[in-house]
């Protein structure tokens, strides 16, 4: 689930193959502020689909002239990004 207020958003729950399509649509609808900070501290489960989702949201934001920053990524998501060699692309903090 994604909740947003004034450019500060939180993502909670599982981000995996089962949830990624719904989350993608929610993100496209909700992540519309000129500068978005997305807090992932509430994410409970991830798989490789989570990395793809973060890239999709980043591409969409950049194409629209907006920025998105990811904070508080769960360790398992950072590990996946590291495994794929893309930690700098998701701004893992």
C-alpha cells in the first residue's frame, strides 16, 4: 500500500510478483508531486520485481520532469540491488 502527503510517501507490505502490478498503478497515480520521497521502511517482503518497480517509478518521474528519492530501503532490497549492481540507481540510503 502507498500513502502520500505533501510529497512524502510510504510504501508498506509485500513488493513482489504478486503485488507489483497493483503497486505500479498506485504509484503512477499517487507519486505525482514535483519531488517525492518514498519511505520503504514498512516493506515486509521483496523479490526482484521490487527492483524493477523502483526503476519504473524513477523512469516515469524523470520523463515527467519530477524527482523521486527512495529512503529506508529494507536490507533484503538493498541486497538485491547490490546483487544486480544497481544500488546507485535506486539511491539506497
